[in-house]
C-alpha cells in the first residue's frame, strides 16, 4: 500500500524539533524506505540581472543512518534532465549517507546550468532507505529558494523557504 505524506519545508525545520514530535512517532508514520518529491526553480536571465536556484536540506531525524540511493531531476514536461548516480556522480558536497540525526545539502547551482535555457520549474525525486532495513522517521526535506537580483552594479538577495514536499513509502 502506498502512503503519501505531505511535508511543508518550513514547518519541518522549526516545529518538529521544538515540539519533540519525532520522539513520539507511531509505527504507522514510519517507513523502511521511501521516495521524496519536491519542486524547485533554477534560471539565469539572459542579461544576467537575475539568478534563481534551489537548495534542498535533507534531514534524518531518526536514530539510525539512511542511504540516498538515487536522485532524479525532471523538467516541467516530465523529462529526466539529471540522474544521479547512474549518469553522473552525486554533485558537489552532497552526502548520500546521512547519519542518525544528520543532514545533507543538495544545491542546484552545483549541477544545473547557469544560462538562459536553464530548467525552470522542475521536480526532484529522492530515493532513500534505512541501512538496517527497519522502520524509521521519513527523510524530511526543506526547500529553500534563493533569488538574486543585480542592478546598478549592486546585488541584493531575497530568500524564500516555502515549498511542499511529498514522501511515498516504497
């Protein structure tokens, strides 16, 4: 049976640790492995006056390590534009092994082009599993969209952290 869990990035970052919700997780809300889907945006204006990219913070609130086995990036039409690690190794400083209560970061600026034909918007699919094959708290993913505008040789940046990810038991 497929289970879908909707996770809002901002609330997972701030509410779970504050409320201690992760310490009272029931068997019904745990998974052995899963697939996380998140949206994103990545582009550079032709004149270079705007740049947008997305950072994914993957958080393991469980007491055991999990492994990210693959990441696929789909463009707005559903075509795979990146497939890690089969077509290329995991990008940048991304750690596929996330230790207990650990985290890893995936930044689109490290693997998507910075030119006017950049993919925007896109969907990212993260496949993961606990190393011991037992159930744990689902991988939580926070999405932070960065936007940088440049005008009159001065840059200003504004940040947004409001996006929804979905997790499906696999």
